[in-house]
C-alpha cells in the first residue's frame, strides 16, 4: 500500500477532532443537533486551518445513514464513501479551475435532480473567490433559493474578493490561525499514535515555522520524520528549517549590553560560516526584544510572563528606549537586508546600528495636554511670574554666579534677545527654537532662557549646541544655556512678531474701511470687503 501523507491520514473525522476551532464546532454542532441547517455556508481562513475539512464533516453529518446528527457514525457506506472521496452526491468543485460562466451553468443544470443515494446533494466549492463575476451572477439565484435537497458549502482564503450579494446569502464562519501551543500538542499526539520518539524542543520549532497552519505543520513533520533516524531531534529540525544550531540572537544582545564590538563581529561571522540564515537570527532578536519589553512593562508576578533568566538579566541592563530602538532597527533590517551587497553585510550593518545609536535622553519628554495639571493661559492675561525649576546640564552646575558684563573690543553688546537673534545668523530649526524662547538673564557665562512647554521638543541636543556656539561667538566667550520650562512666555521674538503682524493687519483693514473710494464702491455695487484677502504692505515688505 502506498504511503499516505500525515496531512491526509490525520484529517479530522469528527468535529471533536478539529483542532483550535472551538467557536466553529459549537455553532455547527448546536445547529445540527437542533435540525436548524442553513442552505449555504461559507468557511473562510488562511491555508491549512481546516476549511475543507469542516465542509466534509458537514457533508457526513448531513448524509449519515444513522440520521442527521453532529456525530456521524463513521461506519456506514455513506460516511466511508465521503472520507474516500467517492460519494456521488458530494460534488467538489475547484473554483480555481472552474472559473468560466459555462462551468457554473453546467453545474446548476443538475441542481434540480434529487440526490442519488444520500439525503442531500452537496456542492462544495473550494477557493470560491476565483470564480468570475459572470459565474457569481449565474450562481446568485440558485444560491439564495436552492431546492430543499441541495446544500452549498463554500470555502475561500480571500473573502474580500467575494461579492456582497454572495456573502449576504451565506452563513459565514471564519476559521482562525492555530496557536503554536495547539499545533505542538497535536503533533505530539500524532507522533505518539505513530510510535515515533522525539525531543521536546523539536515540536515547538515545527509549530512556529507552520505560522498557524496545521497542514503546513504536518508537511514539515513528514519531512522531519523522513530525515531523522530513531528519534526526531531538535538539531535535525533546525537543519531542515535552515535555522542556526546556536542561539546567536541572545548572544548578540548580551554583546550589545557589554558594548563588545569585537564579539558582535565574531558572532556575525560564525552565523555566516554555519548557515547564513541571517533573517532567522534577526527575527529571533525581534522576538527577544518583545519579551524584554514585556518583562520591563509587566510586573514579575503577572501570569502573562514566562521569561527566562537571560531575558530578565537583559531587561535590567537595557532601558526601555534602548529596546524600542533595537526593535525599530531590526524591523528595518529585515526589510532592507536583501538590498545590501550581501546578506552578511546587511546583517552586520543592522547589528552595528544597534551598537552605534542610542536614544537621546538629554531633555525630558514633553507632557501631553491631558497630563498637565495647569492649562495654558492666553498671552493677553497678565499673571504673576512663577519660575519653575531650571533644567541645568551637568557642565553648568557651578558655585553661585555673579552678574558681570563682558568687555568687548570695538563692539556694542546688547542683551535684547530679539536683536541678539538677528545677529546670530541662525537657520532652520535653531532659528525657530530661538524665536520661541525668552531671555531671562545672563549671569557670567550662563544664559537662562524661558521656553513654553509646548515648544520644549524644539530644543534637542543639536539645537542647543548650535545656539551655544552662536552665542559664544557673539559674546566672544564660552556660553552655556539653561532652561526654564513653563507656560508664562509672553515676549518671545515669535510672539512679538505675531503681535506686530496683527496690529499691521488691523491698520490695513481700518484704512480700507475708511477709504472714500472703497465706501463708494460698496454703496454702488452692494460690495463686501473680504478681510482675509487683505495683506498689510508692511508685512509684504
């Protein structure tokens, strides 16, 4: 007798044997036991989750000689014929090969005839989304009101391609991805029934590689059994899947934690020598980043955590911002590794990015509006000056300072912040940041700037460095900047310029309103002055 693949040999024979689809089982079993059977069912889901299997289970339940029931006997001639694919009243149609409207019409011509030997004539259309639009149109009327002896079972991996008119005529059941745990347990059960030995670490690898598909998992298991000797080992499964034998991902993260660039490069070269499966190692790094983030976010007592000691150690060493940056770099690396001159080069550059870059932590993250206890007040409402604690960089923490004015050679130094900005010749983000600040005082070589909390994010490390360099050139001495962040900024250059623009706009509008020629035009033609179209000549200049 020829060998039968595991995916076919272990196809579920009853609803109780269907793995990971309890929500489907419950609904179908209840409707069958209550004799409430719809005329058309649509089963959707990705490959290998059991769509066709459920349809065949329905066919057996509807035609079993022992009666319509959710538990067919599996012994009668009808049940055996359906399992062996020779039941004449179960018409299986491949939608991918029967796409023409002529094929659909040929099928529908026989709908009116009673079943030959079964209780119902069942049309099982697999990959129904592949039918043409004309085929769907030909099917609609029969699908909505078929003869009492006909049932339609449709299966598809892409329900979005089905017309709404078809969806509305069917009961739709969505089969979900199978979890790795469900797949692992089922593989262990099958190997036990087949009297085959295996290592515990082998089956989770197969389940993970199947990506939610039981059929894929059984196909991989077939391949692994064929390649193994007496026992299904973890190393052999890794070889079949193309995985590395060592856990290089955790070693790379440990090397990143110790800032050991030499070890990082050595590990990259070992991966290249062993198998060169760089994408797998990158995916493992992303998985570990996810586990580290969970460990940093969720309390250790939570039942949601199942973290190894190595991951817990890394979670204590890295900051959450480090892990988020690693995760983003890893995702980008998976996307772009095939664009590199070689996979080894792309992988090394991705890991070296993780080694090189660190999140910026000099400035505190600005609070969101709902997190601020005090709402911002309009600039026109005078309030008492309330100074918050200044943010001072470590280099500026010195003894109490005395106010002194620097001596300049043949130059007039002003402490008017607006005039200072005009002479600093800043550009881009630095110019924008400076215009939204207000100079409070200059003490010795230190300048205190007041900045609204909403503009705090403008002052990153690069902008602060450019401002300090420009001010050092202006005062001809080394300048350090400290900040006071609150909502009481009322005289920054940007605010002053806005006030000036508002005044100029009001003057321009008033001038036009009072102009005799404009007034005459408004009276004669019932015209209106569109104020938002008025531009002040001062602003234009």
